[in-house]
């Protein structure tokens, strides 16, 4: 049986640092980010189903989120101001990203590729991709919230940009998550551990 380097590459997600042009109090890597996005995507699906009559599979949402930045093990994390500096760069980066996704997919044994293709190369605009993008933006927003709460003003403009992005895609489950869960991210450990809060 032929060996595959796929999961050895996936294990390197922890080596790809996010926010590379920003001074961060707490560093964040792609593996940590992907886990958080998976948890938030799962929660958004649960919230939609439980509170707003949705029919999404929360486990499927979480799986899509786990792999949403997988291509960065080959491309690295290009900072947003660079990635979207102009339309030519954004388009070129999308091509690079798709090539990286295909390269990862081809690393898998042929019999597994059909299962992983929707997770690695899921560019169709469906409810899951929209939900994962919302979770991705929410997690970036939470990172800004944590950095600002620790006194790092470097993230003020990024937080405003992400606030605008969330407003543009606002729906019931995002609003619920913002109201119920986000306020705790600006509190200290003592505050979130205390029953009084």
C-alpha cells in the first residue's frame, strides 16, 4: 500500500502562525483557529436548528470548519491586507489556494479522495460554506476582542472591519452567538469562573 503524506501535512497546521503582520499578546496558529472555528460552526448550526427551525447537520458544519484553512499548510497564512490589496492579488491568491487544495487532495489514497474532496475543495456556495465563513469571521472578531481586552490597540481597526463584515451577513444565529457568548471574551478568568457574573 502506498504511503500518504496528507496527515503529516495536516499536523503542520500548528506551525502556521496567524496574524503575521500584527503584534499579538497571544500568538495563534492555524490549528488552534481551525478548532475554534469548528466549535463555533457547530454552535451556529445547533442554534439555527434549536432556536430558528434550521435543518443543518452540526457535525457536518464542524468537519467543514476543521478543514477550512487546510491549504495554508502549503501556502502559509497570507495577511488580509496583502491578500485583498487589489483584485489581481486576490484572484491570484484564490488560484494558489485552489491549487494547494488539489495538491492536498491528491496526497490522499484514491479510495479516500471522494470523502475528503468536499472538505478540502468546498467552494460551492451552500449553507455550510456560508455558516463556516460566518464562524471564521466570528473567531477573528473574538481574537480582536481578546487582544483589545488585554490592552493591545493593534487590533482596533481589525475589530471594526470584522464588525462590519458580521453586520453585512447578520442572521439569527450570529446575533444569538454575539449576544449570549461573545461578552464573556472580554472578561477575566476570575470573572468567567464566578457564579455572580
